[in-house]
C-alpha cells in the first residue's frame, strides 16, 4: 500500500456574482406564528448551483401552515429560513461545474433537494428520498429577490409558458404525479377536493383524455373554479350524496380512478365506495389525523389499488408537464386567481385562509405583474 | 365406480325466429377472385348466440384481399362464406342461454370468435387465442341482411353513438388497442400510415391526451383526412424526410411512441430512427413480406419496446371505445368518407383499391342511409 | 319487422349420470351454529358443467366462520347448502356443450362462479365480478361425495401434483395472487400472518425468487411451520419488535413488499412502517372491523402502493400455480398438517379453532387417505 | 440588471494521492489490431471521483472486438486508451465532494458514465443516455493497477460477495436487466446463446423463480456450463430442432419469455416461433448485421413484445444484483472458468477466441489470485 496524500472533500462556496449585497425576502425569523419581510444577504452560489433572480412565486397551503406555526412546522423548521418553494426565475450565474444551463435562461424549480445516494434515489425514486431537503422549508427558498438552487432542480420554462404558470409547476407537478399514477385515458375520474392542486388535477385529467372528470368539494367558490377548469360535472359534497351522483353520471359504472386531494376521511370513504371494482385511488391530500376505514368493504373485496403520492417523479413528471403545457393541451390559468406583490405576503396568507382563492402568485420587489 | 348414463354434448341449433327464410348477402362463392350477391338461407340462432338484423357494415382492406383472392385468402377461406367482419346490428332473437341482452338492442360486434379454452383465452389474452375464428372470414359474416354472432361478441352501441361509427368499432378497436399499448398522455406520438385505422388512431391519440400527434403517409388525400382528424402535423413521406421533420416538430426530442399502421419497411425503419431512446413502437400494419432491420442501431442500442398488435383486447378495448365515444372525446366521422348500398359492394372494393377513400360503410338492402 | 318465433332461453338440467341417487355431504342445514352430515340428492349436471367425484377437500377459516354462524355468514348463506369451496375431483360426466374435458380427468376447482357479463368480467377482472357466487357458500360445494361445477372453473391437476396439494389450490391461489401482485424476485418480502395461506405465501415468495422471506405471527406453532416452509427468518410478533427485527435482517434497507395475511391492525401498521419508501403491501387478511391508520406517515409520505386481494386472477393465477407445482419449484406439503375423514368435519373445525393446525384436508366417504 | 462577476465553470483535477507516479496497464495504443502492456501515469482523481486499486477485472467479448480492431472499434475508440470495463476495486482516495464512500471500501463499477442532463437521464433511463461514455472504451478503464471512476458509478461489493464475482457484476447486470425486463417467476424461459452473459442469465432466471429454464447454444462446451448453472434443459441448436424440443419440454405450451443472448438470426427466429402467443423476447445479443424477419407470423399475429436491452438499469439492476448475490440465491461461479494474471491479457483474448472459456477474470500486477 502506498502512502496517501489527503485530498479535499469540500468545495468552497463562491461569493455572489451580484454587486448588490442584500435583498428583501419573506423570512420565518423565529419559532412562532407569522413571518417577516427582511433584508438578508444575497445567497452565494456553490458548485453545481444556479443563482436565480426570482420572477414569480406561488403560495402554498404549506406556507399557511408555516405561517400559523402548526405542529408539523414546529417539528420541521429551523428559523430563520426564507420561505417559498414554488417559483420561476432567471439564471444570473452558474456555480462551478454547471454546464447544462446558460445565464439568462428561465427555469422553474423542483423543490425537493434529494441526496442522490439513498436506495430510493439510486433506483429512480428520488421523490421518496429519505434525506430530502425542501426549498423554503429546510433551506432558503424563493420568496425573495434571489435564490440559489441546485442545477439539477431547475427545469427550463421557455417564454411559451405564461410566467404565472411557470411559477407554479411545482404544485402542478403534484397534480400530474397523482393523475398519472394510473390510467386516465377513456376513464371516469373523480377529483375529490378542489384546492389549487385539485383544480390543476381537473385540467390534467381532462388534458390526458379522461372520459369524464368529476370534481367534488364543499365550497361553491371552488366548484365554480372546477367548472372553469372544464370539469364535466361537479358535486357539492356538502349537499349531494357523492356515491349516488357518481353512479348517475357514469351510468352505474362507477369510477375508474379517484385523485384524492382533500385529506378528508369522508371524501376518501366516498371515493372508495364510488370506485368500480379493480379501480385505483391516488392519495395526495394529507389527512389532519389518523382515521379509520372499513378495509374489507372498501378496499379488499373491491380489489382496489391505493397509492400514496409525495412530490413529483424526478424528472418524469417535469417532462410530462413540459409536454402538456408546451403543446397547449393544458391551461391552468383559470385556477390562478390572484397575482399580488410579494410585499403583501401577509395579505396573501389571509386570502388563502379565507378560502376565497385558487392559486395565489407573488411578484417580487422591483418587478411589475 | 357407478355406471354412467351418457349425456348429450351438443346443443341442437334452433331454427330462425324469422318467417323470412332467405336473405341477400355478399358471398365469396368459390375459390378465386371476386364475390357475389346471393340469396342464402337466413342463419339459425344457436345456444349463446344472437340473431341480428345488420344495420351497417364497414369494408376493410382484408375484404379487398379476399376479393382479389391473395395468397393469404387462398390459404384461409373455405368458400362459400358470407363476408363482412365489421358491423352493427339490432337484436332480433336470443339463442338458448342468453340472458344479458334483450331484443331490440343495438350492438356492435367483436369479429374474433375465440375458444375460451386455450391458455391465451384463460389468461385474459383472447386476442391471441390459438383457435380464433373470424366472422366474415372463417364463418358467415355481416355483409348480409341478418347474421348470428355469439352473445359474448356483442357490445351495446347505444343511440348516442352514430350508426356509421357503431358499424366500424371493430377496426376502431384495432386503433385503440395499438394506441393504448403504451403511454399516450403528454407524449409525442406518430402514426405511420393513414388508412382508415391510421386515421382512427390519430383521433384516438388526440383524445387520449398525446401532446403532439404526427401523421405520415405518401398520399396527399390521406394526409388531408389526417388533418381533418386533428393531426397536429402531417408528413408526406414521399417528399419529406420523416426523421428530420419529426425532430423539428418535437424540438429535437424525438417520438415517445410510434403507431405503425402501414406495414411499410421504410416507415418502420424511419419510425424507429425517430423514436427517442426508450420509446415504443406498436405494430399493426402487416408487411407484405419479411424485411430486414438494423437491430443494433434501431432497437437494441436505443432500448426500444416493440409490440405486435392483433385484434382488440377482449373486452378492455371495447370498454375504452365505449368511454371515448360515449363521452364525445373521440369523433371518427371525418375518417368515414363513404356510405353506400351493400348492393354496390363491388364499387366499394374498387373505391378502396383506388386509394381515394377513408372508411367505406355499407347499408344493407331495405334500409335507407 | 318480421314476426318473431320465441326461442327458449333456458337449457333444462339433465339428471345425474349416476345410478346412485343420494350421497353424504356436510350441510349447513339451518340458520344457526353447526353443520350436519346428511344424505342429500346427488347433484344433476347442467349445460357447461362437470359432475365430479370429490377426492379431497380443504377446510378453510371461512368454514369455521360459517360453522360458528358469524355475522358475515348470517348475511350471506341461505341454508340448506353443502359446504366446501376447496377441492379436487375426478370428472364423472360432462354437461351439454362441454368439449374441453374428458371423463376420468382430475381437476382442481376455482370456487368463484362469475357472471361473465359485468364490466369486471369483461375486462379480465373476474376475481372482482359483482355477481360472484361461491361454491360451498352460495351454491352447493365440495364437502360431499359428488359435486357439480361449471367446466370453466375446473383446472386440470395431473397426477404429478400430490392429491392433497391439488385439493387446496384454491387457497394456494390466494397466496399466489397476493404474492404476484408486485415484484418478488430479488426482493425482501415479509409475510405477516402464518395461517395456511400465509404459510403457502412463504413458499410462493421463496419459489418466486424473493431474496429474503420473513414470516411473522404470534403463534410459535405457526412460526415453526413457516420455518418448515423455508422462511429465511421468522419474527414472533408477540415478543419481538417487528420493525427493528426487519431492519436487522435487511441491513437497514427495509422491505420491498409485505404480504398481509393476518387482518391484524398492528401487523398492517408494522408492515407499513417496515416497508422501504416506494414499497408495496398486498392485503389479503380480513380485519375483523374497521381500524385507523396514520395515512400521512405510513402511506403518503412513503409513496406506498396498497392492493386489496380477493380470490384468484382468473385464470392467470391457476397457470402460475400449474407451473410452480408442475416444475417442482413449490412444495406446500409442510403446511398441510392434517388429513382426516370428511365424516370428522366437526373435529376438523375444532382443530382449526384450537390454532394447532396448518391446512386440514378431508377425505370423502368411501375413499382411503 | 446588476453586473455579473464571472465564476469558474470547471473544477481543476487534483493530482494523484499516490506517491507512485506510473503503473502498468493494458493499453490500446494505436489504431489497429492488438493491445500492449505499458507503463502509464497513475490517474488523477477529480471532483466526484474515486481512485481505485483494481482487484480483479473481467474480459468481455467487446475486448476481443477491440483487440481485433473490428469496424465498430474503428469508429468508436480514440487510442491510446486503457481497456477494461468490468472490474472491482478498493477505494484509495475520494475526489472533492465525495461523501458517500470511505477509503478501504470495495466497490464494483457501472461502466456507463452518463451525462445526467439528457431526457433519458432525467427520466430514470440512464442506460440509454445519449451521451454515454464507457470506461475502457471512451475513457481509461480497469485493465490497470489503478483506475478512477465517478463515485456515482461505484456500488459497494462487500466481502460476502466472492471477489471474482464482484469483478463481473457489470456483465451480470446485463443478464439481470435482460431477464428482469419481463415476468420470470412461474414462467417457461429460454436463454438462447450461452456465452458468459447467457450463462449468467440461466442462473438469474433460476434464482428469480422461472419454472423451467431452457438453454440453447451450438457449443457442447457451453451447454455443459449451462447445465452447471442449473439449466433445467439444454438444446444443442446445431443438432436439435429448437421449436420441437421446447414444445416437448413445456408440454406444448411454449415459452413465456426468451432471453436472446446470441445475436444469431436463427436463434431469434426460433425463439419467436417457440414463444407462446403474448410472450416476450428481450434482446441483448448483437447481430453481426441487419437481418430479415417474418414480422406477421413471428411478431404481429402472436402479439409478441420485443425489448432491446442495453447496459443496466441505473441503478435498479445493481440493487437487484446486490440482493440476488447477498442472499446467496444466485451463484455465478460455475460460469467463471478462468482466473489469470492481467499480464497474460493476450492469452486471455486467445482463450476467448477459441470458444473454450466461460468468463475469464484477470488479476492485476502485484496481487495473487
């Protein structure tokens, strides 16, 4: 054995290419409710990273939970952290080793920074990486003038994609992942829960050739948005019996698939009951707490397949979005109901809480909407 | 062991429920070119069968081959046989044991009568049954006033489906089987060969959410029909380089899938060359003779999946058609270019041979189009 | 429209080919606990049916439930009915229309008599037919000297398959369906619950190339049988922590798949916790009542696929069993712990209730074991 | 827009950690037949790379082609290049940024260095990356004392895996990829062509639960090795009719799958003819030149699926190998017929050319076998 000369295992981060040293950002500054707009340092750009000027950013239900400092947030966030995990930006600088992008390109971003070393990552299942860090949750995110992201997390969003759409490809990808987890074409599909991702899913299922897309919710406002996303039928689950209505709409055949977006135990039970035998339910909505199910009647005797959806297939889902949006087959703009200055982040959160919004998109400082 | 009383293993066929004893039909009367319109007995209806009044029937390229008495026909047909394997009819009578239909219902028919006993049949692969008999080829078919079919081969075609469409669900099912043999939604798909089934496939791929549907043929007439079926782009393979044009249309990405409908060696080679690595080609078109392929360059190094398509998935494909047509997502009427009296069968064959027709539908005697 | 001569829609059942008019059978004679050995008429053989001399029959947990007259039995059975849904027999006579079998052949039987007309049946999913009738539950079964079955439900069981194995291909098929519902080869698989079907599943997973097969139960007796079925490791869930032990056995990787055979809420939760992200759980065991699950932690965040298993794929599962048994890859005899006269049905039930048996096989009157 | 300070896009390669400056290697020194043992510089280790001491290396048919300087080699190689794309090594040093390995670990290596940026790479299909560079072909390989590889290409090969087995996981992965491209468990599988990868495939199919594994070749020597790999039956294709023999062995059912390892047109045609309808053929063997096929009879009418296999699924195949080898289910040692000093590379090539060898493994200078 020859003596070994040690080699460095760390590549130092370079300083920012900008002369500007600080920027404005929406920061979770401390453990507790709320968030602040602060002046923070412009991020540095490390090996394999991109420095982006943020162009637009979407507000997510998770941001509401973080703002309200719910139990999940308390267990996960380590303030201070800049929020924002849905955004599109323009590339300002390339970190060392990045060759596949050029400055000036517009990119939308995958929020999951995965380890690339665990079994899930090594076998094409990065969406369930055991060591995932999330932009805007675990590391600084895109509610800011600038952000750095791993180049692997960037996906070109050319000018043909409207900028507010490019801003929300991350949650759109949740909808695509959920919808594409089973057959859609020529199928009867229900989307249970019409928050922004549910609304996107209505559009995705339509674009992907579902025979009938049925949307359900308990909010007339959201059901109206579902109609604008071209749902073939909507069910007000507060007033109508879901299973009965589905049977009517499908001539008694039932559903081939359910895209569960509500996290509601009742929606899940109703969805399972309305599935035809052998159907599938894909679960994206997060229940608030454990709940019980009549497994025999709703799952086993019916030969149902259930699939838990987290994140986006990396990066199959992005390729699919690219094709859906680039071809014009999918238009999610009816579900984007508000565009407002990032400065008004608190108002955006209030709007979300009120339930009278679809997707809300923020415009950073110094840019016009 | 107790002595065994023998039991009958054959159920006698009943006589026809019609007072009419004979009917007109297009009959391959003898080994050799041509076909005749003849007066033949009205068929009897056996156990498990339906007696149908034929409402409309489609003419297929196979009928042309049979008319011309090509080598395949010589090896397969045993004249006399009534031709016609694509048709829709009204149920006049139910054979013994049939409980799932009522008289008066309108049904389209699967042409493959399968044995239900071979390994393929027993494992959900009836489309490759080793003992298949085909209506209008091996047993009397639907170019006639009446026809009997096994009840298992009938699929309800309600009034919401236009009658000329219901007539050609059999070849439409070829298109659906081919298209649905791999991913379609958000994919770049080419259909090589725009005969009637290719034209149907253009519509199917569009309805099933393909991002871009590219149709190729060497006939301007057929390419025009492809445009009317909403192809996103058409390629005249006689004048344009297929691979170059596909690359342009797909921004260099290539095809995710090819639906091969021409049987042309060049189309198949071009299709493989234009596929992205890891893509799929589904083969329905029948080459006239064996031909060679550069397996390494076109299949192995690219990680391609090839799938040979025969018939229709029994009866998944019919359920898919039902949903595609019933929901209005798919309209194949632009591909049905001619409706003519069954009496003019010879003219229909001439029309097909001329290449200046899409799908031709025939109207039996005593009915108006 | 011509006048229609009515045709019969019912084929009369023929009388039995046996001179013997009555036979002994285990009959659920009335609503309430218990079952009786009775003299009943030898069944007649209808169109499409086979008359079998029963050679061996397996006793199932369901028979125990029927004997004890649990809530499910009360809702489902309509006494009197001859019990027994697992059996092998010799063909004594063929009903009208049966051509694919000959007398003297030995056949094992699928217990689900499906309608062949519903959507599930028409699309290759007969195992979830909405109109299933079960031999020995809804119609007279195989705890008798003779039984009639639809010819479609018979599967040849040649002499190379031991007769007690041929008797229990129905429950073995449950194990195969469950195991084959996801990847097995090169996978880490756990079987939770080592009743007879769980024990069979251990053997099936081994034969199908699972890298490690881990069996769990709370009964040392059953765990010992699991060892004899060649489980690589066993976990006594009453004494050991399932998740910890799995982690040790799999070098921290977790399970690729769980075959849930216990119906125990704790087994299901533990199984989900021990699955690697992206793994699958196939559910055959029937929980006694609804129970709750932490969906977020155990299913959604992990990207798990759950599949409810009922019956056997018709007849893919039977083909798979045929190959597994015929090739000698699978030997389930260690799980068949008792062979006893059918006359001792009550003793067999008592044995099952005691928990000190694997699979129990019964020998009809007049035959030696 | 702020002025941008340029950042470096290249990370400089560090010098070797070894004091030793040169090493011996098998080098393709110039365009033309042959190869030389040369003294060359010890490679430097760049960012994300590992420096390995080579422990064992396998000789591949491709090395024979390179040695003989066939047309493919002439088009692809740019001498001088160190040969060798199958090897196992011990980690001597970690390049900058590598955190997932430690020095002293033993790793086997994936030979395909993929770009991680093309569509194939981004969607989990790195095996068909459009920009693949191959170790020992496009960049310096492992027929040397030392080699550098990207850390992403290394897979831990613990001491429980025999060192000569760890040396040939790359070609073993070809066999696993081919075999696992379709169903194996309970299937009748043929392996056509019993070179080293074919021999491995026999073992893999057995380990993965194939019901019957049939091996064919024209060399009695190789068929004997196939027997030692536990083929259930062997067919000498030079003397026996493949299709007839398969029919006998499978009781007339035919093959569920063919693993084509020979590149022989006759083997491919025979394999297709012997497949049951609906079966699959996975193609790894490279035909010497284009050849023709009767597509209708052999592929389309039979509903066959063909799949072109290149490389290994990255890294699903490695995980599968890990489990197959680590669990002891698979033992490929009977197929490794020779272990010889790397100094005798020319003799190893001669041995391969003679056809009287299975897999040949080389031992680098300064190590004992």
